[in-house]
C-alpha cells in the first residue's frame, strides 16, 4: 500500500532534501517519479538506494499521481501546479506563488493541519522558512494567551538561497580566512564571509524586503488572525545551514516564564533548551534535524505582557522539505488522499 508521488524540482537543494526526508520518515510510496526542467532531464538521482532518471516536467507526467511535492520558482509553479491539480493530484507547493491565495491553505501541521481540508484548488502552500519555525514555537504560547504582536529579527543562513547560495558562500570562506581577496558574490547581494547582509532579498516599495513582508503576511495567515502585529527584520549571516530567530512576543495577558516553558516542553516538534543548564539553541544543533529548538525564554523587563525567546531551525528541513512531507503525511492521515 502507498500513494503515487511526484517530486517536482527534484535536483534542487529542497528537492534533494525531500528525497532524503521521504526515505527517513518511511513515507508510504507505491510509485515515485522525479520531474525537472529540460536542463536536468536525464540526470540520475538516488532514492531509497535505487537510481531514478529525472523526467521532463510536462502535463502528461502527472497522470495517475496522487501527491506532488513541488519545489520550483514561483513562475514555474503558477504554470504547473494547477495542471497537476487538474490531473487529480494534491500539490504541496514550496514556492511563494500560492501562499496568500485564499483558496490554498498555508499549512504547518503542528499549528493548523485542519486547514488541509480546505485546499479548494488542490494546492497546499508550504510557508516561508522563517514563518514555519516562528509558528511552531509560538503556537503553544498562543494557545495559552492570544498573541497580539510579534517583533522578530532573523539570522538566516546562506542555504536560504539554495545550492547557489552555498556555492557562493563556500567559495568565499578560504580566501577570507587567509586574508586574501574574496571573489565577487554570485548569489548573495554582497560578501557573506565575515559579514551580514540586511538586503539579501528584493526591496519592496514599503521599505521592507520581500522576505520580511512574507513573514508578516504568512504568520497572520497561519494563525488565522489578521490583527496580529508583526514587525520583522531579516538578515543573512555567515552560517551554512539553519535559521535563527530572536523573538519578542506580546500576549493579551501576561504569561510567566514557567508557564511558557511548560507549554513549550510538551509542544510537538519543539525541543526546549534550558539556559540554566548551559543549553542554548545554535545552528549546529538544528542542522540535520526536523526539530525547532527554543531557548532563552525570559520576561521582557519593559512590558509584563511580553516574552523574549530564541529559536533555531534547519531551513532546508523543517523550514522547507520536512514540513512539505509532513503536510503530505497529514493528507493521508486525514483521509484526504487515499493510500
């Protein structure tokens, strides 16, 4: 038993991670195919110890497919995700193309998995790699007292730019360490080795970057509350994998540190780290893990209704591939897709 699966964008950084996560989580697969653009057609990829040939992304490729896990640029998604849905598949889409579409649920399974029942276009949107861990960490606290405002500063790794970002960053590291000239950036907007970049994304007319605006709108949609205030600052930092978030969150009523820690300690997908035992979340903890690490939970001394916390998550796994696979698992568990 199992379902018929297609992975679109199979040779990219997230597509590669999706293959690994499907195997690790023993996803129930009856058949699987890997699709990509013409430049990748004919390449060999490995899945569960077997070689597969990458096929051309075209409408006919979706015949008989039940679940599509797609990681392509938004323009490609806008063309092919509706085609896959029309062919009878449910698409879990990693691009930003469908995230704010009212007929496409934006899902983090630990937070709002029931929204999967409302995929009226046959497309489920996978949220941004910051919005996902932000929602996972704050949901158990939101359940205690409604969130009114979030101020978040992000420390985002090079891999947020995909494989090209890592290639760019890695090429800079050795010459920077040796005090030699660093090659001109090819993926990031500036040198990343020994540096941080506040404008590594497109600048929108409101003065916020595209990434920052995603965090605002997607967080509100995931929580189903357009009144939540969200004030983000997104920064690229010289880390290969895993994003970190410094969060200040205001609630409708005060929550004690003890109350917050108890909720976080029992929350799905969360690992609470105890600063009084010398523990604090770091990218090296999160890399390769599907867990959202939370620590440094403390009261805001300027506002009794606010808490501060520090969150770290692997942006390629929980921030992208793992969340998508979890959505697919939920589609089966809820009977939306029949295995």
